[in-house]
């Protein structure tokens, strides 16, 4: 049984709700939002590289050396042998991203083998990204290669529990015709996340129970979300998936032939003509092979500026300050400045987000940060503000 995992980072998103810090030339995954020196993309690579005992130069580790082709051959041999769960460092890590930010990805992850970076000519959402990457990995390592897909912009608290979970997911995917999704244990009745209902238990892997998926539900209202939590059968949809290449490609042929067949026939040149669909909509909501591992390793999808408070707020401080801030009667605020020489002064404010970056200052009530995308549409429609995007 092949239990070598090939992790793939989905790095094509924009992260518009983190504007003005997130812009076209600096998407969310390039940002450091937790006060550390590592970007979200680098932190994601660090987590996945550590599973295989590799080192990340992006995080201060020693750069890898040697010819990338010879490294790939060694990974191919390891994959064929089926020995061990963990990936072999940089050689088995893949990234798929857009042409607009590909050079930034190269700069942030200099040790990533060039052949492991797939560049989309035009973003077509996650279904096309999963299909293309799975085809490439199957061609190189065979249909039994176990692949994991991970968004580039998530925060994970407990690396040890994360690694334990991935080992379980990989065992399940390697031994069963399964498309495994990681379901996050809900901590509150969120209306911003999708939910997964667990059905029949199918066994345990690494002492973690696995269940068939009964259904996916997208962003319910508050009352429905509270009902979901009361049953104990629902998890948040993390957007992380593990499966064998052959299994997912067969299911794509069944449920999304309009995506997989053109890619098989024409290769990535057909990309701009592919339908724009998420992997949830194109496949996960339709397949009968979906399994869920309910997990709890400390997770946040960092959807907007309020996530910074969830990560960094302490009882001892009235605000979350990633800036030089002088405040009078100000509490519950999130304050960020990209230039350490900028000083933010507040008087009598409560529950606001203040972001200062380059030539833009954003001030918004915390409960209205989702409306930042509406502001971007206004800016896009006026040529005076295109340099702010």
C-alpha cells in the first residue's frame, strides 16, 4: 500500500477582504498576519515540509541543494516502493498558482522544484486546479499516488495534531476508494462556513473515526447553524482534501467531464475555456465516495480582518495592535500599519478595524468587514483608483 503523501498548496486566491494590505501584486497568501516574519504561504509550506523532515529556506532553514530532476527521480522511486507516510521534503510538495503571482511564489518558496510549480494562465477556481494537478501527479507517480490539497492562507495551531490527522487521512485514502475531507470541529454557529454532515462510521485511522459524508451545506443561516451544532454530527468544511489520483480523476470523469476531458485532450492550453467551478460544487456535493475526518487541531481560514483578533487577542489588552498606536478611550479595535514609522492615533473608538498601507487608510466597523469587496468594485469602476487595487 502506497502511503506517501504528495501535498499540493492551492495558492491562486486574492484575499480581497484583507484589502488594502492585500492587493493584486501582494495577495493574502503573501502576507504575515500573525506578527511573525513568515507569510501564510511560507507557513503552509513549513507545515507540509516538516511532515517529511525537510527544511524550509523561506522560514530560515538551510536551502536544499542538488539537481531538481535527480531529486524527483528519488521521490518517484520512494513512491513506487510504497514505504512510509511522510512526503520527502520539497521534492513531493507542489504548488498551483496564477500567472499574475507566480514570480512572487518563486521568491517566497525558492526551494520548490520548478517542475512542481503549476501556473494557471487564468484562474478557473479549485475544480480545474485539482483536476490539472492530479493529472500531473498521476503521470509522474501513478494513479495510486495519494494527493492532499491545502489552501495557502489557513492558520493551524497544533502542528503535531495536524500531522497526526494527515497520517490518518492518508491511510484512509490509500486503503479505500475515498475522497477524504477534513472537517473542523465547530466552536460557534458560524454562518460564514460550509458544513459537512457525518453519516455512518466506517472505521478508525490513527485512532481518529472516519465517516461517510451525508451532505454538504453551504453557509447556513444562524438558526440552521445552531441546529447543526446541537446534533453533534456536523463539521466545518476546511477545504482540505486527500485522495488517490486515480480515484479523484475517475470521479471527475463521472461528475465533471466538462473539466477533466478537455484537460486530458488538450492539456493546460485549454485552461481559459474551462468552466469556473469550485471542487465542492463540481465534485464533493455529488460524489458518493466522500468521507470526513472530524478533527480539532486549531484552525482558522483567516477570512477577513476579524480573524486577526481571534489569533492575537489577549485578556490583558483592549485592542489588537500591529502598529504604533496611541489611543484614548479605544477598545475592541484591530489596528495594523505596514510602515513601522506610521503612527495611528485614536480617540473614543470601539470595535473598529484600522489598516494603514502605502497610500490607503481603511476604517471600518468590525461587523462590516465583509463589505470591503463592495468597495473594491467601486474602485475598479473608477480609473483614478486602479493603482489602489
